[in-house]
C-alpha cells in the first residue's frame, strides 16, 4: 500500500513536470513574442555578425528574449547565423521568428543616379547595402575586371546604368559590380546596339556624348535636339565646343578644387586636357558624368535637324535657343550673357 502511494506520487509529479515542460515548450515555440506595435520590424544581419549581435537587435523587439534564446540554442541558430535583411511580423512566435531570420532574406530596392564619379557612386551604394564604400570602389576599379570587360579608366563609369534594382542587402562589393555588368549588357540590347551602329558611334562614344547632353540639359524632351546639334557637328567635322567638358577639365586642376564654375570664360577654353572639346576634335575619351537613360536614348534617337548651335534661354530656365547660323547664335548667346551679368554671375 505504501509503495503504491509512492508510485502514484511519482506519477503525479511526472505529470506536473511534463505539464510544465509542455507549457514551457509551448511558450518558447508557439506563444506570440513580439513587443512592437508596427505591422513589421526589420533586422539587418551583417556577414560578420555573431548571435550576440543579432540578439542585441532582437531584444527590444521581443517580449521575452530568454525564451527566444532557449529555442535558438535548441534549433542551433546560435551557431548558424545567416546574413541579410529579415522581417519579423507583429504577433510572431519564436519558431516563426527563427524561421524568418534563418531562411527568408528579403531584397531591397537599390537606386542611384547623377553620380559624377565612381567614388560618389560607391558612397551612394554603401548607404543602401552592407558593403562599404572602400570595398565597392576597389571592386569597381579592379584593373583585371575592367580589362576583361573592355572598360578603361575613362569609360568605366558608363557601366553603371542609373535605375532602381532589386538586390539583397548583404550583396558583396564584387557581386554588386558583377550585377551591374549584367544590367549593362541587358540595357545594350539588340535594338540599342543596332541604333548605335547606325549612327556610327560605339557604346562608349554614345555614353560619352550622352554624358555631355545630360550636363547640357536635364529636360528629357529637349535632349534629342541637343544630341542632334552635336551629331551635326561631328558630321561637319566641327569641334563640339561643349561647355560642360571645360568644367570637367577645370575641376581636375588644383586651381579649381572646391570651386563652382557658373560661367564658362575664355580662360577655361585654354585648359590643356583631352576633355577640352574647344581644342580637341571629336568626342572626349570618356564620360564627364553619369547620364540618365533618357540622355542615352536621346543620342541613339537624336533629332535630325539643321541646327549647329544652341545657347541657354534666359527667359526659360533649363531650356535653350537653337540656331542654324553663327550670327543668330551670337544674338542668343549675348542675350544669355547679359542675363548672367545682371545676376552678378561673372565666374
């Protein structure tokens, strides 16, 4: 009888322990464990992060970090961290949270435009993905990569077509660069390549001219007409005389470091540089800025007309007046120069 009571007691204690363990397991695995009010919260796990780094991000988001720790240990997440951008939905339990941050790396929308140099582009990209600007710039300027893919120091900026792209936040510098090469090759489809051949310009020369067109005008409707002016000058073997190339050449000189040139003067026309299109015939050796897609397509689909001059329109900011003769151009140019002088813009 006494032994029977002991056995019953042990059995009851076992049930209590089992119930407690079941409660703990249920709580650790299936009870909601989020402490935020938004629909979702995001964590960003670096490639070098440890579990403690992830835990620091999770702790303010969870009701009970200890229960999460216990399940993370059981499921071996603590020693098998995955890098990336992950979402935690309001009301998620620990099991679902671990599943999400282990296997549901979410892409981001990465975008860039108007970057004048690879240095600035690297800075722009590093603010959106894990890779830092130094590693990005190193990958972008890798000489073996550039040589293999027929880019030079002068043309390498043209590989980056400004747009929005879906990438993973933990994309490495090399993978980002390689992805941009893939996008570049997609951009230069059969149609664009045929147009490039038809107008007698290589891809690099199209990009160089597009960068000038873009610097001349941000008005997409006017860009084909400006491109047409330059194509007429090329056809007539005239110097391009593109003021933006003079600014680009000037900014390369110590004298103009941190300067802002608002008015191109005769002194700028004497700068010795392959980018001085007043002194050198034809297109410069590379891009002077990152053109947007509208400027690239403006060159490929340039407007056919007889204009060979244009000057900024003093009455319509951002637009230009076009001329077929030098005498008419001089009238337009003097009008704009009077406007600059009236605004106190002398350099």
